[in-house]
């Protein structure tokens, strides 16, 4: 099962809003096939694993390990439960059930009815954490929100109207890696204006995320790098809806601006976002309660006067100083299950 989860993680950044799924097929204590869901719309993990088996006559005496319940519905691909039934596998070991109402136990029921032995709940906690984005997207109907910022040793994150690097080059490279793993990256109008960021991937290899900027009064100048048309950019505001090549102005009304943006992103099938904005934008998400995970780099530098880092209360799940900055990862226990 751990190998299945390791394989599943290879799909991070490529399968959203689908879940991360890996599959391992074992015959006589030996792995004879494995696969993972590589890209949204392409074959699922079970299909790739079965296809990798050299001698298919071993399948009826084999055990299939998969970290999420095999699907039981026709989507972009046929049901994986039906494939395992067709191949007459002996046993299927699953980490957790799929929360998708189109599956939600139906795959397990179908395989049991066909005479396949089912084992559930193996490494269930790890499996839920692996697919936390998918569970949030399915159960809360909003994207998984990751807050990211860097702060000094005296908990300052900026000097007003000045571009300033607080984290080191290794930490910034890690942020570029994160951008390849999530669907979108978001900033506020002040960060867009002061830093003029590209919000693309330069220090890592992978896809560029969708760019999002919150610009309520449409005050940002069109000459900013965000609006160069090089990648899809959503400009959320309260006055206009208009589409141009790779740039979409989206009018979101209502009092709860953050919730309106998250619902629109959900409808666009964007499963996760990184909020890389300044203190004001981060505070919007924190105060509204719309955050699932926070990743905070703390440098050894001190700034003295400056913009205070956001105040946030969450459950710390890891601390890592391997980049030279201390990276603390915490989750919002009200919205994310860890066990």
C-alpha cells in the first residue's frame, strides 16, 4: 500500500480535480504490475497497472493494492471496478472509500458481489492525507486553499512599497516546485502592483499554474506581467466580466468576496490554490476561515519596522529547516481531517 501511495503521488499537479491514485498488483508475494493515474482524462491507475502485467494468467490469483476505491461509473474512462471483475482478481486491498457520490462504496459493493475479497482501511489516515485536496473539493465544494508566506525572525513579512526577499534561494525554488503541483496561484492587487510578479514556474520543471489576482476596483495597470497573456489569468473584480485571450475579468458580487471567488474556482474545476499574497490578502482568507493548509518560511533575518506577518492558529504537522529557512506546515483542523 505504501508503494501504491508513492506511485499515486507522481500524479500531483497533473490529475486535478481527480484524486491521486496508485495501484500495485502482487502475485505470490512478488509485484507483477503497477501504475498510477498520470493525467486528467487519461487511463486510471488500475488500468495502467493491469496493462503492465506481462503474464495476465497470474491475475486471477493476484491481490490488487489501490489507495482509493476503484470507480464504478463511466466518466472519461470506463469503471475500474468492472476491469478488476473482468480480470477475475482474487483480492482487492483499499486504503479508503471514494467520497464521490458516483462511487462512494458502489465500486466495493460491485466487486464483492462478483466474489472478489475486499480489505478496507489499510493506511487509511495516510491515504486521506494524500488525497486531502480531493476530499475537500468533493465534500466542501471549494478548492483546497494553501496559504504561503515568508517572515523574518521578528515576524515581519514586508516593508511597505518595497520589494524584498526574506526567504533564501533554496526556499524560493521550493515555492516554484509547489506551483507545479497546484492548479492556481493567487495574489492581491497590492502584491501585483508592488512586486509585479510573473507567478509562473522558472526554478523548477513543470506546468504553469492558473494566475489569479483580486482586483476589486480594477485599478491595476494592464502593463503588469500578470496580464501578458502568457498563461491563463483570472482577474476578480466587482465591476466587469470580460474575456480576452488567456485573460478573464470575472465580476464577483456579494458581500463575501473570498467565498464567491472560491465557488467560481470550484465551478471551473480548479481543485487547489496557493495564496501568495501580502498580509492583507492572507488576512482575508484567515479571517473568513477559508484556508486548509499554511506553509510559513521563517528566516533568520530581522527587519525591525515593517508589515507584521499574519496571525494564524492551526495544527502544526511538520517543521523542516533543510533549505536554511525554517518551514512550518500547519492545517486548519476545522476543515482538514488528519485521522
